């Protein structure tokens, strides 16, 4: 080692990996020193894999690895234990979820989401920072034990609890909050009682020396409030500053510390009462505000779980008949019928049919997996062949489908790049408040030291960006709930704001503008014998396309689970039943030599064993109130109608949307996707409404994709929202509601600015005491919540949404 390196090491004996102090420079690599061999080993792993970007995101972000005792993870090879952590598993790919309590900063997120660079058999990893959880999708060439060992080696040992702790953890955190509020409230009340001599200006002579006793009792009562009830603000501020970030808890913690220390000085050295009532009152009101927010968010989350998000129904077989029930009513042992393209809502065993399961919704890997009778099929998979019958072996997960819908695989990049006004303002708010507090108190120092301290503390407490932070989630959250009650379900609150940016609306025709279950069907062709009806009905039963469902309902007779089934997007279906081949769909698929001269409406051609037998002509019924809805929409948006059918419906569509709208026919799913991409390239914000499964690509490409649900089983995670067909005529109201919600957010920002302006004015002028500031701070947040909730409720009530 050269002299320059030695000098660098001796000047700063701080571990390059974790930031802890080093006793000496014996453990090092080049000019980088480490506190232990564990930290040195982690650095070597990252360095050898070209992953030292980890250290550039924040200084010394690593976890200390002084405890080098090798942990034995052999128990993870046990199949029964493995199932505790693995969500899905097949012959090639598995997906596991771990709790990572050491996760604390952006560097942690970076390294945990780049595990595939440390192990090539790890396909992807995704962090949920708020829940401190990590989802890992991996090739079965590696093992759960190897992945956990890798995580441990880089300082992120998973919390391997063999019992489900998520709900108990939330209950524990809420219980702690209650304890903190109880202690803070008890101490605050007693300190106020003991401070009555001060409030009533009773002189020390009249109090017979009790004021000193009361002051020291106040100190005793304030200690648990400062070190226990207020600990989360102090710890949060400490961690924030340690990571060179200034969050909103910094001025709050500083205010608590200043009030506490100043009170100690006042009582011990000057025999004054101090401001312990203000300090304990501040903590008490802050915790009350947090409880209110927690309860409100819990209420929002309850209404946004899978029961509300997913208006899903599932077909079950019971007593030799089929019926549809809501997914939340699935019980262990129920026999479920899953058709081509439908989602499997619960872990099950395959009973009948040939399972070809696509787990791309869960893993991102699109290669279908063959399943034999008796094998387990995991929730979140999608059947890509003929209809199958499965038996549920678990209760429905109340969070799994919601987590699936919000999977990073389906998130749109534009959402990741957006920065809200609230985040932008909050970023600089803390620095401005700290600056104002220092400058204002500094000026007051020349006039009155006591007032200067009051000013410093009051500014730190009264100035609060919490209202800014609460405006958007509470306004959008309440709007989301109101829309959900009216059968319009959005993926998350961010989409409320996205709805206000829409310039163009693209409609699919069949099953979107038309009613799936209502149509006049006429058959033309050879006579449909009982056998032919049996073959056709068995084939279309496996398809989720609206036209297939109409034909299935039109035909009488029996059907069976078929041997082979394939659905070709935009063309039709192919099936093999009892050595017969059936094709239904476009004329090109069924018989390339014939010409379509029907000039009818939607037409489904049919052949059996390559012999053309005829066609089903379907006269569609358009949705009620489409005329009024179209009139309202075309006055504000550019309307586009895309259809896979021929031009026979052109004139009917023009009656609704007029000559200025754009109509395209004979569009394949890829054509629809390309058309939306072209609109986006022209700087248009596009909302697409279509069939959740058949238009999955176009829905995902659009800025907002809305799947219309007729029978509650047509769902794709690619969509951003689900609109039940019975609320189709309310769609304009939903769009207007989103626009109004944004106005509510802007108004709440203005209220917050006004509050902070006047609060800071009175604080800087010395006319605001710390205790009054502590009361005003949570009141400002609560007033914003009341304003946003009341504002959205009043608008919704006026528009008939509640």
C-alpha cells in the first residue's frame, strides 16, 4: 500500500460498507477499510459482480456484518416448510415472498431489486418498501435455501417466521400506538393539572413551595412521553439525518427536543414552570392525528381489498349443475370451471381437462406450464386451453388478487416518472421552515430571549406540510370508494389524477358498446343436427369471447370438456372433440375459399372436419343510454371505435358518435394496440375501454385501460379499472368526478397555504405559544381531511353517485 493510501485510511477509520467506526485499518481492500470481515465479504461480492453503484446511492448504506456465525438454512429444503414462503411453484419457476426488516433506504431497494446480477437463476425481484417485503421469482435450478443464504450474505437476512404474521404485525403496531397515546394523554392531563398554579398566576409565596414540587413531578411525567410516546418522531428524524435526508419528522423532533430541554433548563436552573405541558400536548395531539389517519387508511384499504376491487364471479359445479358465485364465497372443496383465458382465483387441484397454465400475471414469464390431473394449480395462473375443472384447496386470499393487480409487471412507466405537486413542495418545505425558525428567533434574540425561544419552537410546530401530503390520498381515496360503490373499480388512487388528463377515448365495439348477453341470432347453412349442436356448444363453452357466449346460450343440448382447444386472437377458435375438428370465427380461419356475402352484422362462421356448414349472424343490441353518453363524451373528447367485425355496423355507430368520430373495422388485437400507440406518439392521452381478456394488449398499451364486465368473470390484470356493465351510463359522471376531485385537491392546497401563512405570521410575530401551535397542527390536517371528504361527498350526492 502506498503512502497516499495509508494517509487516506488513517484519516478516516470508517467502514466503507456500513459506516461504523473501525478500530484499526487491518481489514481493507485497496484504500477502503472495513470494520469486520463480514462487511469486507459483502463488498467483495458486490465488487465482483460490478454492483458498486450500491454505494453511490447513499453513503455507507450496508448492514453491519460483524456477526459472522454461519446460519444453517437446511430446514428450507423441507417441502412443508418451503410452502410457507413460496406463492407458486411449477417444474421451472417458483416465486417466494420474504420479510426483510433491515430494509431502510434507496440503496437497499436497489440491491434487492438487482439480485439477478448476483445469481443468474434469480429471474426478478421486487421490493414493497412500506411492508419491507421482497418478492423473488427464480428458476428451480436454484433453491429457496440458496436465495436466503445469498440474502443473508449481503446483510439482508429474511425474517423466517413460519406463522402468518402480517395481520398480527399490524395489530401489534396499532396496539403500540394506543399505548403511546394513552401514556401521552395521561401525562399531558396530569401535567396540566399540576400546572394550574402557573395558569392561575399564583405566586410562589401563596403556593407554599408546592410549585417546585409540581414542576419536578412534571419532569417525571414528561420523561415517558419524550422517550416512549415521542420516540418514533425522534428515531425517524435520526434515521433521516443519518441518511442525509431531511424529512417532515425533523422539525417535529426538533420542536419536541427544544421544548423538553428548554423546560429542563427553566425548571432546574431558573425555577420556572417550563413548557412540558406544551411538549406532552404536542406529542399527544400528533399521535391522535396519526391514529385518525391510520384508522382512515384502514377503512380505505378495507373497501379496496379484493372484494371491492374485483367484481369477479366464478363458475362452480354443484349437484351436476353450473352456477356463478362471487369469488369471496369460494370454499375449500368447491369444484370450479375455468375457461380459456380465465384467471384461477385460488390454489386448486386439477380434476378434469388438460391444464395449460400461464403464470405470466405472477412471474412475468409467459411460457405455459402443462398440468396433469391431480396436480396443484396456483392462484394467479391463467388457463390457455380448453375449459378445465378444478377443486379449491385453500380459502381465497384477501390480499393476493389485489397484490397481483398492482404487480410491477402491469405498472405503466409513466406512473413511475410522475412527481406530484405535494411531493415537490414537501421536498423544500422542511428546509424553509428550519430557515425561518433560525432567522426569526435570531432576530428576536436582540429583543427578548424568552420570546425568541417561543418563536423558534412555535414555527417548527405550527408549520406543517401534512395537509399537502393528505390532500391527494384522502380526496382520491374517497373518490375511489365512491366510484367503487357505483361499480367502477380502479387499480389505485393515482389513476384519479390520470383520468383528468385524457384527450382521446377508444371503444371496442363487441361486448363494450353492445350487450354481450342480448342479441338476435340467426343461423344460415346446413341443418344443425343434435351432434353438430353438441360439437359447437362444447367448443364455444371454452371461450370467453362475447360472441362465443351468445352462441353457447343460443344452442340447446349438452356439452363436454374437450380434448384440445385453441383460441386465436382476432380470428376464432379451434377444437378437437371425439375425433372431430371444429373451427368457429372469421371466414379466413374456417374456409379460405369462400367469400362473405352476408352483409349482415357480427358473423361467426363454422366448419366441422374442414367442411363449411354455415354461419351465425348476430344482430347486436347497443347499450341503453348510449346516445346520451356518446353526446356527452364527444363534446369533450376525441372518440375512436375499433371493431374486429366488418363495416356493417358503421351507420349504426355514426348515429351515436356522429361523423367526426373515427371508426376502424376488421381490427385484430395487434391492430388495436398499434393504433393506440400511434395516438400516444401524437401526444394524446388515451383511455381504452374494451373486453378485459380479448383486448388485454390494447388495454395495457393505453394510458388508462378500462375493462367492461358483463358477467364478472372477464378480468385481466392488464387493465387499470373495471366498469360493471350496469354502470356504463355513469361513465361520464365518473370522468367529471375525477376532474372535480382534482379541483378539490387544488383548493385544499390553497387552504393549506393560507393556514401555514397565517400560522407562520403569528408564530414569527411572537403571538403564538407552542401549546397553541401544537393544537393547531393536527387541526390543520383534520380540517383538510374533513374538507376533502365533505367536498367529494357533496359533489357525488349532487350527481346521484351516493
